[in-house]
C-alpha cells in the first residue's frame, strides 16, 4: 500500500520568492499548484470567472476582457469589495486545486506543493501536512515588486492586507530565506526534502 501523498503549503508575502522556491520543488519531482496563476487563467478572456466579475463589478470587463488595474483599484480601496471578489474566485481556484491533487495522486507522486499567498489569512494552514514560508527583508521584497511595474502605493496596500512576515515565520514548519543566492535557497529546499524523505 502506498503511503499517503504529502500536502505541502507554500506561502509568504508578495515578492518573497515563492515562485522561485516552487520551481525548485518542481525540478526535484514535487509538482506545484500556483493559486495566483490559476486566478490569472480564470480571469483571462473567456475565463470561467469573467461573467461573475462583470456582474459584480460593472465597468471592469469590456468585450470579455478584464481591466485588472481598475479591478485592483476597487478592491484594494474597499475590504468589502475585496471579500466579494474572493467569494467569486476562491471556490473556482479550489476546484482547480482539487483536480491538480487528484492528478498527482493518480501519478503516484509522494507530495504536492500548493503555492497559496493568503494561506494563513484564509485559515487554511491546518489542511496541510507541512507549511513552508518564504521570506526576505522588507526592502528586498519592495524592490522585487517594483520591478513588476506596480506603483509604491499599491505595493504597500497589498502588503498591508497580508499577515506580517514575522507572524508567518512563527507559524511555519519551515522557513526558506531567499535574500541570498539561488544556490543558498536551493540548499534550504534540499534540507526540507531530506527531512521529509522525498
């Protein structure tokens, strides 16, 4: 009988390096599901979330195309509107996540990594066997996000609605520091693999 598949939760603030760490897990044989990427797919032209977003946020969708900048401005300015958007997106993302996990289980994978930025904020940490937090200094975090083209005010607004880094680190089973070299980050990932016998 095969051992149960480990469910690893990956989280951390915006710009902390989650995608880099998820990629390292993937190259070592643990597939990853990225909640943010799934949101982008769902919100792409003809995506499954577009009709509900168009109905709930008039003026944000034109000819089936979402104006992400306009939607982001609305929800960052109003927590109630953010919750309304999350009520649309979260169930759809969880369906895709369940499909991903079922596929990995069918392939006999020993573990999966679920990259969920708001893992602690949404109260989902207990659903995972282990939680890995990706972390770096705040100034490094902000510089990384600026390179994505987001204005400073939006970056601060996004960080403000995320659990503080120190609190996430305290709740984590593992912390991966990403302010060093890629080799140093990879060494930390290897240590997790060794401890989990992956």
